[in-house]
C-alpha cells in the first residue's frame, strides 16, 4: 500500500568550491577608478598646455587611488571590518572593531523599538477601524429593519 503524499528518496549534492571569482565592490571600484585616472592622464597631457605639470599631478592622484585600493582590499579581508565589504561599515564611522559593532547593535535595537511602536500604533488603528465598521454595520441593520417594517406596514394598509 503506497501513499501518494510520500516524498521519494532524496539526493543531496555535496558542497563545491566557488567557481566564479569573488569581486568585492570596493576592489572593482578602485581598479576602475585607477584605469580612468590612467587613461585621463594620457588624454589630458596631450590636450592641455603645460602637459608635464598636468601629467605629474595626475600621476600623484593615480598613486593616491592605488593606495586607497590597497587599503580597501585590506579592510575587506579583516574579520571585524564592521559590515559588508569592510571599509567602515554601513554607518561610515571609519573605524573597525568592537565599538562600531556596539554602535550598530544599539542602532538595530533602536530601529526594532521604533518598529514595535509603529506596529502598536497600526494595531490601534486597525482596532479603531474594526470598531467603527461594527458600529456602521449595526446602524445599517437597524435602519434596514425599520425600513422593512415601515414598508410592510404601508403594504398592509393598502
């Protein structure tokens, strides 16, 4: 006797290593900014008079961008970087470690408390609407009975 609701044998696929490269936003953004600066240096050096000075300024900006890219990569690999992708976490405090985690926890608790207040206000509004709906239905039923009674009385008089 077979039950049609039973699930057949299960097949479990073992976990495999990641096949696509992991490209964090900060790393990709820094690499792209570096390429834009490098390409812009060549264009600016040819178009603007005083090309060597512009080229030197752009190359110094390029070194700042590459330094920033390196620090972004290092921050994204630290275990207590405080949020997605590291580099200061979602609140932008710039630091990492326990203090920032406690700040995030406090912010999360505050958001939950405000959410609970909003839920209570919403429930109060729902209760008020239900009370008003019940009162409307009661009055509507009473008026319908009065109307039907008056109509029946008028029909009986004829």
